[in-house]
């Protein structure tokens, strides 16, 4: 089968080119209208195929045969190839899809073409894999223009395997003639951003309170973050917020939250166990958002973990955010996810972004665990130092572009 591409200003002109070159037996595979950066059309590109294989008579469908290039859609020549309806290609391409699935002759053709496309796809996949493998074996052979991006990713704490994967993706997406520093940086940011799952903001539920629970290890900033989110919503003034706290174990924790609630006039409920939860939720149900703070739990104390699990189940929150500090070692981060995930964690909220330059975890932990980032806390100030997760900003941080 011969497959060729034709470019022209209009569809009609492109089709005439197809017809002149391949003849009326050509099968149109694709009509594409490329657009420039401003979204303006850059003409039409038609992909057409011609198969000179003559089909045995039994493979020819019984549809009416026509020799006229403008014969009805669905007409076939004696070789079972669908005729192109030159006048109305949009319609024709629809018919082609439809008939391709239903008729023996054309179905076979389309299937063959699909196999060819599939084979090409596989080739591309092999090439990508080969590219990645060759990079793994010869890091020194990496083109100079990629070295600084690779170094930036290394500084962020990404593993060599991930760096090579991203660089290979970059090599594929940026042609050699277009590898300026700014172009590569923008492309890297785009690749990273597309791989970081994000689910920014607070939950909102129509007609009832949304319940957002924060859990995680001690000292990561759960209570501070609750105060930031509550303060932020209060300042915005479009939602009412209440807080439930269970952090009654650590010295001063409850007093701190109490004084924040008093100063901001935010309603606060203290809960001592799963049995009190429903009552508290009931008392606060007139609020739009209920933030639930929990006490940090040691991974070595199974009893504490079981208690927390029972508490989360009793709250029945809309969202469970695992709060993790970015200045934690990679292995510990992963272990925390494994430890807390069974409690229904469905978001990661990072804190202490301001305390480290190694921000690779924003990328690798979320892409590896498939848990989206909700917020990132960037300092101690309440309520200023918190941001909703924005994929582009997160990607920039991983690349180390933003001055800290
Ligand atoms: N630098 C920095 N410190 C933070 C951040 N978030 C919280 N903290 C500090 O971390 C310490 C522990 O915070 P706390 O909210 O009590 O942690 P919790 O035990 O998880 O509730 C406090 O000194 C906070 O001011 C942050 O984003 N950046
Ligand atoms: Mg706390």
C-alpha cells in the first residue's frame, strides 16, 4: 500500500492533488487542518493511500459499483476499494469510517492500514526505549544543551532514571534545530507539569458542609496549615469555616488552636474520640467548610494508628489530605504515604517548601503514588504562606527557577 501526504490551501485542492497523483481509487485516510500558533489555519493536509493489490472476486462487496469519481458514498470499484467522493470530503471521511467497519473489502483495507499504523507506533515506542537505554549507558554522550536541565533536575533530587526519562522526552519533543535554553526550559516545565497530578483548593459541597481532614506525622505543620486555610477563607469572606481538633495530646497544641479560634472568631470543637465526632459535626453543620485537625501519629505505635483510622472513619470526610514536609528524606516520604494511605488519603499537602532547595518530591512522590497535590505551604506566616497547587508553578519549583 502506498501512503502519501498532500498539502494545499483548501480541501478541494488537496483532493485534486490526490486524484491527479494516485487516481480516483485513492482512499482518504485523514484530513487535517494544521493551525499556527495564533490558531490560524495553515491550509489542509490530506493523507491518502492507494493499494494496487487486486482482491479476489469474493472479497468484493455487493455494494453498487461506480466508476465516476463523484459516485455515491459507499460505492466500490472492482477491486473493492471505496471510491472517493471528491465533492464533499467531510462527508466522505465519515462514510469511510462507517463503511470501513461494515464492509468486507474496505474493512480489510482499513484494517491493513491500521496494522501499518500500529506497527509504526511500535517502531516509535522502540526508538524511544532505545533512546532511553542508550542514554542510560552513555550519560556522557548526552548533548551539551541538555546538561544544564539534567543538572537542575539532579539538584532537585530526582533519580537518574527519572532524569533520563525526561531528557529522552525532551529530545523527542524538541528538534535539534530548536534547542535554545529557553525553549528547552519551557519544554521541560511542560513535561513535568503534565506529569504532576494536582487537585487544588478546598472541597465545596452544595447544601451541606464539606469536610476536609488533615493527617500526617508530628510537626509537619498540620495545625498551622488548618489555621492558614481557615484564615484565607475568612478573609475571602464567601464561605464560613469551622474547625474540629483532636490534637489534645501534645503540650500546648489545643491552647494554640483555641487562641487562634478566639482571635479570628472561628468556631472550634474539641473531640476526644470517634464517639464524639457525629455530635460535633452536627453542631457545625451550618458552616460551608469544616476543617478537621488530627494529632500526629508515630509509625511505631500501631495502637495510635488504629485510633486515627477509627477517627477518620467516624468523621467520614470528603477529602483526606496527607500533610508532608518537603524537608523530609525521600524514603521517609514514601513510607509515610504507605502508612497513611489506608486511612483514605486522597490528596498530598506539602509544607516547608521554603526550607529546602530539593523540591523533586513535588514531582516524583505525586507521579509515583498518583496522589494529587492540593496545597503547598511556603512559610510560617498565617494565613499568607500557602498556595493552591498549580502544576506550572510546581514544575518551575522542581526545575529550581523560582528564587526562594
Ligand atoms: N518554615 C516553615 N515552617 C512551617 C510551615 N508550616 C508549619 N511550620 C512550622 O512547623 C512547626 C510545627 O507546626 P504545627 O502546625 O504545630 O505542626 P503539626 O504537629 O503537624 O500540627 C511550627 O513551628 C510551624 O510554624 C512551613 O510551610 N514552613
Ligand atoms: Mg498539630
